[in-house]
C-alpha cells in the first residue's frame, strides 16, 4: 500500500510535471445537447464533478454557478448553467445515487446548484471528507493531485469570466481537468486501499 504524505508545500508543486485532461471536451449549451450528454454520462458509475462561477470583485456581489462539469475517464461535459439552467435530465443525474459524483468541497457546489434549481442530490462523494483516512491533511484539489497523483494541475484560468459567450480553449481544458482529476484522485485512493 502506498503511503501518502500529510502535507505538501506550495514550492514543491513546481517540481511536479503538469497533467491535463486529454479526452474529449464537450460544451453543453442547449437542451438537446444536455440530453445527449446525460445519456452518455448515465452509463458511467463514476464521474468527476466540479463547478465554475464568474468571479465577483465587488463587495456583496454574488454570481450563480455558470458551468457544471461532469467527466468520465474519457469525456468531460461542460454544462453552461447560466444559459440552460438545470434541465430535468441533468437534475435526474444529480439525484441518481447509483452514479458516484466525485468532487472537493461538494457541499458548497451543491448549495450553489440549489440556488438555480431545488434538487435532491445523491451519490456525491467529497474528497475532502475521505482523504484523512489515508493520512492526508490537505484539502485543495491542486494539493491532493500533487500528493495522490504526483502531478501538478494549473489554476491559471480560475478567475476568468465563466459567463463569456464563448469559453476559450484554455477555460475548457481547465474546467474539464478540474472535474476529471477529482475522479482520478478517487480511483487512485480506492485502488490503493484494495492493494492491502
């Protein structure tokens, strides 16, 4: 069984090689695309999950979630919630307990989703709640990726405008990577446990 370090310093992240999602990235901007995406994602038992929100730079300003990312091991879908809301098909997926959705700080994301539509979320697993079982005390996805996958993910696009008419290629790659890497961290942790 692999031993994981409890902490990693920010400086140590720079020595690691960068990883990005190399699968298909699909942006979902209308109901018909959402239905196709959900049909594909519903075949997976395990999905990476994350959200992106337009940053607020003024005191008291708050934006709703703009993008919801769900990723299998090979395809990431970026749902443009500010354009389509949470359609019925997507709500059903988020409420399906048979499909595990892996993220970090999931509680905050779910609260944000419920500002858009009342859903009864099921099947969500928060990495921040399970990593302590492996002796890891870090909570950020960036540091968890470094500890568990021995790789660095970029956070350069985090504070960009997620409500842009067109998402840039870099935004798409960042969003897809963030969801996919949560899935990869979870898979690595579970495989590590089964090595006992």
